[in-house]
């Protein structure tokens, strides 16, 4: 299990200085720029750090591990049920195979936003 003290998680949406005017999407570049601004490291190193965090999270989730970032939330992989859907063009029934889905449960601090 990956815990927050094992990963340097330098980002929180409320600290990114958004002005609240309109809905803006947060992209990876915004996170990288925030790491650069808060730490003073080079943009290349910040990009490498952010990529490393995301890659380690992907790897953990793909192997079925649970990721707990205290104060932020919990990511885990859950099985998705099989089902029957419909082709919107033809209306024919289509079998939907079982799969897996990543779920996120926000922590208390994040829910308070």
C-alpha cells in the first residue's frame, strides 16, 4: 500500500490560486508549475517528480493495490459487473463484459471544500 508519507504530494486544488471565475480544468502542467513555484526546483525536475508520482500510482492500481493519501483520499480498483447494453444505432442488445474501475473516495479535508 502506498501512503502519503511515501509520496511527495505537493498539490492541493485549493492552493493553486484559482480566481474562481468560470470553471477551469486543472491539467498536469498546472501541477508541475505549482511544484516549481513552491520548491524552486527546475521545471524539468518538477516534471520528472510529478510523472514519477503518477506512474507509481498507475503501477500500484494496475497491480490491485489501494492508494491512501491522508487528507486527500483513497484510490482503489473495484470489479465492475457484467451487464446488457444496447447499440444506440440499431437497438440490438450487447453483452457488456465484466471489468475493473478505479474508484476515488475523498478524505475529510477534501470533502470540506
